[in-house]
C-alpha cells in the first residue's frame, strides 16, 4: 500500500511539473497556443497569465497530494496510479484551456493585432533541396532487428512476435519521419531567413533522435524477447533493466524539448538575423484546445506543426486526415474483435 501511495504521489508530481513547465518551454509568440505579435510576447498581461497559470497548477497539485494522503490516512485505501493519471491530466488541460481563453481575451481587448499585417512565408529551398532522412541513424534499429531474428531462429519454439514488433516499429518510424519531412514548415514571418535555417536544423535533429529512439525501443523489445524465450531470467531486476533503453529515449526527448524547443525556436540565432517585425501569421479560429487541434478546410496541408508541444498534428479539415483517422479506427476495431492479432509479450 505504501508503494502505491508513493507511485500516486509521483504521478501527481510529474503531471504537475509538466503542466507548470509547458508554457515556459513554448514559443514566445504562442502563449497557450494563441498567436501574438513578437512585439507583444513579453507584454505584462501575457506574463501575468503565465504566472497565474503556474499558481493554479501548483495549487491543484498540492490539493491532490494532500487529499490523497488524507484519504489514505483516514481510510487506509488509495486508488492506483492509473486512476490518478486521468484526473490529473484533465485538471492540467483545464488549466491550460482557461489560460488560453484569458490570453485570447487580452489579445482582443488590447487589440494586439493593430498596425499588423497578415503575412504568409514559405521556404522553397525545403522543396528544391529538402532535408534528407538520415539513413545511417536507422542502422542500429535494423541491426537489432536482425539480431533478434537470428536468436529467434536459434531458439526452438520461440515466438516470432518480437521480431514482427520491431519490424512494425521501424516501418512506423519511417512513415512518421517521411511525413514530417514533407509537412508544412514552421517559418516565422518576423524572422523569415533565420527561422527557415533554424527549422532545417530542427528537422535534422528531430529525425536523428526519432531514428535513435527506434533503436532504443527495439533494444527493449530484444531484452524482453530474451526473457520470454528463456535465454535470460524473467522478472526482478532483469525486467526493470529491459526498460532502461526506453527511459534513455524519454530523457533524450526531454533534453531535446528543453534545448531545442518547439519548431527549434530555442536554437541560437545566426549572425545577421533581422530584428522581428510586428506581423501576424495564421488565424486563431482554426486552432482549438489551446493549439493542440487544427481544422482549416482551405489549408492544403495535411500535417502541420502544433502550436503547443514538439510534435505535428493532422489538419482535420483535410479529407486525407479523416481517411487516416478512419484507417486507425478500423484497425483498432478489427483488433478488438479478434480479426487481427497484434504481437504481445505473452
């Protein structure tokens, strides 16, 4: 029971830390997913909303921790971490949505868009000279898959599921990387030349980390396959060590998010980069859930970079996006009905 309490407190602390630090890691011109001119990024009202959001998140985390400990001491029972995670995530998202609404109101009431002009910026170099997939970084994942297949062939009665899982992971990573390299680039009109160069460097680092993470994930699959096939002991420290590569991948992504930032905005500016101009780029009406969901029927882009977070999202106004979502739902339905069987450790 004590271990369950510690795990619950750890979940509360992690979700609180992520919700508190998220706005600090966001692009300055996108506080809580709302586009503001670069000249207004450090407006006192925006800074006040960030501070108020941090206080709300910390207060909710403290209330959740105190309530959990009080309930445990009073009744002797506490829910598992999986039951704590969803309410904490919901509370964090609610705080972000409230802050986004306050920023939109401040932007509207103070007329942040006055004396600005709408500008669309494109980097044609990403089409004529695109960022190439760093194939050498995929070699470790392929070698680990080959090693797993070789050990499978040498182990009588071993299931092929781990090898299949590794192959599916490589295919998925390649598909995601190809889509990202062809997605609409994040070019800031305030600094068109400098942001285009930074975005290219951002793609280089992102795809390399993505392929390296595939290798670490395949290493975890190999470790559990060795336990499953009886080559290594199962349970205990061996099982925990099997997840160490995934922990390293998570730490690498955390370091990437802090050092590089969303769309590479934390990368150092290049010499001679021009000063920002008060311009506005895209319309807030097409973004929902504090910059997490994008819906624009007039935008031909299928994959766009989210306003909040490191990753990309589908343009739900594009028919191809709904085709992809329908394919995923059909796959999930067939799997739940037993028509398709995905590989598992058992």
